[in-house]
């Protein structure tokens, strides 16, 4: 953990990471929000099962809405908290927002609803689900290790003077490899679930995620990096046709 890329830079601004108690408090915040969101899903699934996939979409929207406050309230937090602006915004918005999103992703595996017909092609959907799930998990791990703790935790949104545009390795292949991994996991879980609400959510999830990166994250990146507009034109967000390089990265972590 101590050798995780970018962790030293992150710890300098997120002092909670410098002590065992601080790390435990951050983990507990995420665990509590994740658990409450999961319990909400279990309750609504039993009470109003026909609410899906609407409930899934609303929960994901809520998670991104909470996380979005980290970006939208940046100036207000910098003026109010100064050097503690990043720490306070991260703890209050990013941690709970991501916890809701993670719980919603997990819910993809057990969304209730009408099952698709149990015909010959259902077994192929399950196989495809395992493929998406496996690829997504590996891609997510590889991308996280490449991105580093500092970029992963959005440190340079509040401290752009130290940031840099990552356009090498997998970032020359996909603009958002971490999200790309999560997206594959969501699709995989929905296919394994095998009912209509899950499949509908699998179709809508890419559109929602694209809306997030276009309207929130990339708007901020366009301001920070003058070359990002050209980079966005050259490199796709989640999917790539460069299969050889993609598989090479999955297997070796390098292009």
C-alpha cells in the first residue's frame, strides 16, 4: 500500500491517510453509505419490485449527483476552507457518492424483474456476462494501478498546479479506462442477472456514464489542459477497436 503510485502526494492533502485511525474513519464512511444504500435496495426490491430499472437509474443519478458537488462547489470550498478545501470536499462528496455508485453497481447482480425467456440463447448471455465481468475487473485493476491514488482521488481538480494529463499507456487507448472497467462489470452483472430490468439498465448505463464524463469531468479537464480537446478527438472514452493493444494491456499492464 505504501508503494502505491501517487499515495504520498494524496496523503499530503488528505491527512486522514497518515494514521490508522484516519484511514479507518474514511473506510467506515464508505461502508456505512454502501450498507445503507444496499439495505434501501433490498427494501424497495421487496416492497415495489416493479420499480426497477427506474430505481436503479435514480440511485446511480443520485450517486453521480453527490459526487458532482465536489466539482460544482469547488470555488466555494476553496474560499471557505483554503488548504482544507480538497479534504473536506472529498470526504463530504466523493466518498459517499462513490459508495452509492458502488452499491448500485453491485445491485445490478440482483435487480428483480421478469426473467427473459429461457431459450437456447440465454446460456450465451450468461457466458457473455462472465466475459464482460472478467474483462471489466482486470481492466479496472490495471487502470487503477496505472492512474495512481492521486489521480484516482481527483486530487488535481483542487490542486491543478501539480497535475498532468495522462495520455500514455492505456490513456492513449481509452480516455477513461477506470470507468470503462466499471462499465464492463455492470454489463456483465446485468447479463448474468438475466431479467428485463437488468438488461435495460445495461443498455442505459453507457449513456449515463458518457453524460457524466462529458458534462462534468471533461468540462473541468478542458479548462485545466488546453490540449485535452484534441486528445478527446483522438482517443475514445470507453471502447476501442485496437484489440491487440487492449489485450496486451490486460495481460501485461503495458501497451
